[in-house]
C-alpha cells in the first residue's frame, strides 16, 4: 500500500483537520489533529491539494457520499 493510501485511511478513521507546516518541491509536511487535540506530523504529496498552499494554511478532510475530499481553508462551523 502506498504511503498516501495509509495516511488517507488513517485520516478517515481519526483525523479531520490539518495545518501546512512546510512545502518542499512535490511534498508537504503537515500536522493533522483529531477532535481530542492529538497531533501527528506526516508528509503528503503536493498534488492532492486542490488549491495553492503555503506554510500555515489550514485544510480539512470531509467524507460526502462515500468520497473523502481534502478541502482548503477552515471547515464550516
């Protein structure tokens, strides 16, 4: 299984909110946090982001109709 698949499976189960920590060429170091405030650091490929990103940008994952989507910005309240 590819690293991105493992990360997405993990995100689907536990993590929903992310912050861009560093952008390196084709990869992005991110901090993912769960509802309990636990934070993990991981690397994601740049191509999965549907927007231009830079350090400090927020993003989140949402599952709609069985499809996991990464969205840029703060999640709606």
